């Protein structure tokens, strides 16, 4: 049995195959099972086209066998097998694919699924084994052949007395190292788990003998004296089918019950609650795929952390390629879980990473539309359920409005909710606009830590007294989102805690302007006492019963300042803050008459500023000083 060298630059290429291309060693089993499935497909298709194999679909199988003592893992199929020439051609040339040739040379390509198309998957076996033996016999042939290799040095082929058609691949598993526990690939339960993870939907049964136990006859029953005879168990081997074979998403929706969908979701995605919605869709045309997606009812504990990984599981003809393909779902819908199965995607030679091609983008675009349509339907038909989903994932959708300079705002703005001062519940922007008064031109909103604090803001009371509805924004991202939207149905957004709030008549504007001009000296003294804490101090006529409030000028508001400064960065920002004093409040008269007592006016100014900060939900910079000043005045 003469040793042969691999064709191509085999040593370098095989070394790259073993050490670089595959991310996880465990996928070698997926590759070998996929190749076995291909071999069966070829023979099954041959039987359909030539009607001479004498084999039905139920006759085919893939078998796994682990031998701890011999340190071997064997993958066997009863597929089409290989002749010596095919062994030489397919296994002697790295990156040669018999499956791809078969597919390209077949006219009826749509009638059969061929998983392996790049001819490198077989060599992933060398990641976990130091010797690979392939025993094979072609269907209808009279000779069997054995291919043996210990890696890049080459291989040998010799005749063997294999009795049945098909292929048997024997891996001699490597010894354990400090970094790798190769014994895992001899553990029947670990192997079973890999089949479930990667090859659960291979369309032929994958069988393996598993250790089991049973009660011995005559034990565990009562004896003649009425006492229990101790139960005794005996071990035995049981041939089990490890894969389920038929993916749920390949079935017709009419054949699947709600319970089946719910059970699949909970088992697959480790959730204890039923999903809020199921999206089961099939596409054919420019790109074909099956997709089964779920909108969860509750957010995972790590959803809003860096540890959370978004993405849908990607399958090709029932074989899992990626557990979480982030490119299949936009980030603002990252809470959606599910699977996509397509044979149209271009894979690179490791079958682990996708080429960023047109098909992938089309699938992502279609999936985005399906998710959006499902959420819109839920919003319209089951408002309570939608509000529950939005409580869990609304922040992510609002971030999607703001992200990427607002390029997705039009897709998301009708899905987001804000608490309404009028309705006392979350409402959409569309619902707000539909209720606007005829003379109202702006969409009014206020930001704060919670709705209770916003509800007692002086500015909120002032706007509500005019009969206008206010949207309460309690999430950090809210104001960034509405500033990105800018306007909705021709109405711009106005933060009622800024100087953009303009609800006064011309007469009222002139009146307050006159008050400020007459009190110019007092206001300058208060500004001097507060220093850089404020950019301006002025009297206002819009506070009703409240003595003071803080407003902001420019694009950066007080709530945006709080949000940005809470981020883990050394650079801090500062809003242009204005202290507004109620011109109609008794405290205003007190201040106007205090211009001759600068020290006392300074203490009053600091107390009023601290009070305004508390009303706005801001911290007090020097609580001890504030306490002392109040005690002195008392």
C-alpha cells in the first residue's frame, strides 16, 4: 500500500484547514454527518431516476459508534460509496467537492438537497484525530477500498473486503492536552448533544448505541412474606435515533398547533413563558428560505448588557451553520429569536461564516418587514400584549430610531409609545396627533426619571392648564429619539422645559418683558451669586403656583446632560441652564425689595436654585450649605 502525497499545496492547506479555518473543533461531526447525508442523497436520487436500487427512503441511515478503549469514533452511512478513482479524486485533492460536481452535473437540481459543496469539511476530522481511515464500497461495485491518512504527510489507498455499499469513516481521537479534552468526542452524551445542536434536522436517522438500564425481572416486587424484594437494575445497550429529522419550520402552518410552537420555543430558547407572537414564513423567488421566529414576552436577564448576543440561528438544508447570525435581524429587533433555513446563501470554505452577499441582505430586509408587520398587527389587535412587549423591548426600538443618524426612524416611529398626561397610559405619536387641539401646532413633551416626577413639574402644570396633552419621557434614550424624528406629520417636538415653549400671547410677552427690564439689577445680582451654574436668570409668567423652575437653552437639554454625563467617559457636558422665577409669586416681590442686601439676596438665590434643581430631579451640589442657609433664614 504505497504512500501518496496530497495534490495541491496540501501540507500548507491542510495545516490551515486544521488550525485556522474552523472556529470550533466540535463542528467536525457536523461536516462528516453532512457528507454522509450527501452520499445517501446521491443513492436515493439514483434510485428515483433509474429505479434500480431496490432501496426505499426508510432503508437509509447514518450510524455513530464511540469506542473509548480503542479511542475511535466511527461515522457510517449506507449511501452511494466511492470507487478507488473517486477516493483518489475526492480525498486526494483538498478542496475538491464530489457533492458540488454531482449537483452541477444534474439537470434536476431542485429535486435533491446537497449539503456539502466545498470539499473541505471532511478534513476537519484532523482537528480531533491523528489518524483517519475511510472504508468505502460503491453501490453496484464489486470491490471495497480503504483510504488512510495521518495528516498532511499524505495518504494510502488499498483494496478492502467491505461487504456492503456505503462509507465508514473511523477517527482515531487525539490524546488529551492541557488545552483540549478530546475525550469529549468519545462520550456518548456529548456526541448526542452535538448531533442535536448541529444535525438535528438531517433528513435521515442518525443512530447510536447508548448505555441504558432496566429493572431486572422478579425484583422490585413483594415476596411471599409480604416484604419488598430490593430492585436490581441491569445495564444494556440501546440503539437510539438522535435526530428529529423534520424541522418544524418546514411543515405547513396548518399542520402545527399553538402548543407545538410554544413548546418548540421554550425548549429551543430556554424560556419558561410562551412567546408573545409567532412568525412562520416561507419565501420563494430571488432568494428562498423558511423562517420561524418568535417575539418573546419577557426580556432575557442579560438583554441590555454587552453579554447579550443577537441573531437568528442559520441553517442550510437542515444543517446548522451559525447559532446566532446577527446579519439576519436588525439591531432594533434584536429581541426576536428564531431560525432561518436557506440553501441559497453563499458560504465560505469553512461553512461557518457567510459571504455578505445580496441574498443575505434580501433575507434580512424581508425578515425586518415581517417582524414590523407582526408588531403593527399586535399593536392594533392586542394592545395589552403589545404594551407588555414594549415595556420589555421598547428602549431597543427607540434606540433604533436614534441610531445611524435616524435612517430607520420612519420604520419605527409608529411602533414607539410614550406615556400620556391626558390618557394616563402609553400612546403612539399618531394617537397624540389625532387628539391635538385645532390651534395646537407642537407636540409637547417632558423628560424625567418617572411619570410621577414629570407630572408635578411646574412646566407640566402650565401646559396642562392650557388644555394641551404632554408626553412623559422616562427612558434615557427618549429625548434623543424625538430629536432624531424632529417632526411627526408636520408637527415639531417641543420640550416644555426649554426656552422653545412659546404659548404666551403677544400681550403676555410684552408684560413679562417689561417686568424683566425693570428688575434688571436684581436679576444680575442673582446671576452673579449663582455664577456658572446658570447662563441667565429671568422672571416668567408661566409657572402658575410654583416659585421657580429650571429651563434650558439650545439643543442640549438638562435631561440630555444627565444622560450623557452618566456615560463612562471623562468628558462631561453642560446644558445652558436658565433659572426662571415666577413673576406672580410672593417670592418675586421679596427678591425685588432685596437689592440693598446683597448677602441676603445671595443666600435666597442659592436656596431658590437648589429648590429648582430638586424640582427638576437633579442632585444638590452642597446639601450642608443649603441646610445652614435655611436654618439662618428661619
